[in-house]
């Protein structure tokens, strides 16, 4: 989803070589090493991940192979050509028990296999000798791939009543805005861990309500529910809002509020 927005944006400034799972399986350490040694890139951006949060619970081997092992394979290969690694991670490395937005140096404590596998990926990158930039983001939606916005719209076209959790808080983030932020960090030579998300926060219920309001689904009755009312394999953090001030200090810029970004997405897609 992210890559298809990121590649065109970066291609306007840099020489970009894009790869997907069909021709570049990050779990194949030898293949990763051979390809990076052949291309000798200055920067490698890893946007590949197994992101099915509930699926990770029943496919733990795959989750760790992709999210931890794959990240480690790329980091190792980057050390061989002295390339910088930029890696996309997640708010789900945190347990959501904080009463304030999470900072980059807050201790991870993931509640589920997805978050644990992504955290393990971060650790493998940090333990390598490759220069790195880890970008934690959250609640992504965009034109390329399945996302919450389109799911709500499709449901509203068929149902008169929708039930959405109202006890999980985060910041919906548009992939076009995240792509812009990655380019900013690349140009500023950001190092270490950065949190990046659209500004302001909401619950999934509030996010859904705004989607329905913008799309004028006035006939749909939206009902707030608790997470405990859903039968899902993976636990989710209650408050995983990310503090993005480190990004703002380095770049002098801030991602726009999520409602504004959502309006742009809906105007372009619906």
C-alpha cells in the first residue's frame, strides 16, 4: 500500500529501483544479499511486512520470518555495501497503557504477535552495524490496498447499522502524507527511531463517524462498542497515539490533521 505512493514521489528526486515479493523475497537471506550486493544502493527502504494482526496469531512462524527475519536480512546486506536502511514499523510495539502519546524512547511491550515480530525486527536492525532510520507509524490507509476507510464505506453501502470499537485510540495516517514525511526524513538524514503519523487522534468509532459524515451516509446508524465485544485472536493497544515532535524538530514541519488528510483521500477516491 505505502510503496505505490512512495516510489513515484521519490522517483522525482532519486533513482529508485522498486521490488516486490514476486522478485524479492526478504525472507530469503541469500537472495537479499545477492541483490543488494549487485545493486549497491545508498539507501534501502523496507516497507514489506506481514500486517494481518489476527493472522499473525495463527501464523507466527510467517510473522517472525517476514517482520523480524526479513528486516534482519536487509540490515545485514546493507552493512556489506554501507547502505542506510529505512524501515517501517508500528505503534503496536507498545501495549497502549500510557496516558500520553508514546515517545520514541518509551519501552516497547507488545500485546500481540504482530507487534512482537515488528519489535524483533527493530532489534535486529539496531544490532546490525548498518546506519538506520526506523519509522513507527499507525492506522494506515491509502489508494493501494485494503484499508479501514474503504471497508467502512463498503459496509455502509450494504448495512443500515455498523458497530465500531470506541476504546482504541490512535492517529489515522494517509499513505501519501507518510510518503512525504519519509522523503523529508531522507533529505534531513534522519537517524534512529522516529514516530510519524497525521496529527490529532481519535478512536476507530470517531474515525468511522467522520468517514460516514464526509460521505453523507446519514441513514447509517453507527454504534460504539468495546473491544471485548469482538471475538478477535489478537489484543490491541487501547492508546497507541504517537508523539511526533522529534520529526517536527528535525524537519520543521508537521503532518496535517487526520480529518484534513481523510477529506483529500475521499475526494480522490470516492
